[in-house]
């Protein structure tokens, strides 16, 4: 299996006024030609001003079948977009989902939406093409699919967690991984984010501790405090 990584993809998604209404939706439409794709919230930021500016950065994984060495092979490619300026409303739609898949399509044609946001890599768990359940009831990816494991940042997916993910997906709910001592594992408020994006997590904690949150929409829904990771 070959795996090509592109460091940066200049994604141009604009309207007449120069601002994307929702870059996730636009990218998902553009990716429909692929048999499989996933769109992850790679990063998000707010530039404070009297009228703040909001930005999203996306990580896109696509796969398509190719004939390699006489065998039908799925070739995966990953790329990261430039910052996309969005409205406060669009930003609020994704602000809880840092590092999570907010839109996807699998080989069986099943699609997911932001309401079914889940940790990157979970969509490949349970597929015998990519790995198997090992000792202790944890999923193990085959060596050639190590990049799928890396998406999880060292987190091991257990059967109970995977069953919860499937139930949440079927019910149209986001899945943040297991909850340990009252803390979710993935998403903007997750312990994995604290490990993999410490600078971002520190800024996030400072904002939520001050009661500011990221957006006024968040504050208005929660009486002045952020509802990250609800």
C-alpha cells in the first residue's frame, strides 16, 4: 500500500463576497467522485477584534482503487488545506470537533455528517481489510495501515468504545471516545487534544475559564460560558 502525504492543499472556496458559507459542505461535494473520503477539523482559530474573524483548517483523506503490482489496491492520500475564513455561525457548528471527522463516505456508500462527528480513524475499525481484534479486546491495524493508527494518537480502541461509536453514529450523535474521570478523550475539550495540540488546548482552557468561549453563539446558548464538549 502506497501512502502519499501532501503537506498543503490550497483550497479555494469562495462566494461573491469572498467568504465560504461552509467549506466542509463544499469540500464534501467536491469529493463525491472518490469512493471513500474523510474530512477532519485540523485546526481552528479566532482573531479577536470588535468584529472577530473565524477560521477553520481541514485535513482531507481520500482513497481510490488502483492496480499496483497486478493487484487491486486502495491508495490513500492526505492533504491539509489553508485557513478558511468562515462566519461565526459556521465556526460554531464545528468548534467542538477539533481532530474529528465531520463528513465522510465509506466504500459501502455510507456517509456521515457533523451530527455524527467521530475521532479520525474510528471509521476503519472493525473492517477486517485493515486490521483485527487482538488480545485484551483492542483493535489492531495491520502494519501497512499504520497511518490509520497514527490518526488516533496512540489511543487504543476497545470493543465497548467501538460499540458506543456505532450506536452514536446510528442515532445521529457525535462520539468523543470513552469518558475517563469525567473527561472526554477526543474533540476540542478532549484529553488527546491536550496531548497532541498543547498550545491550542492551553488557549482553549484560558478562554473557557474566563467564561468567554470562542463565539457569542456559544455564550448565548450557555449563559455566558462555553459549551465545548457537551
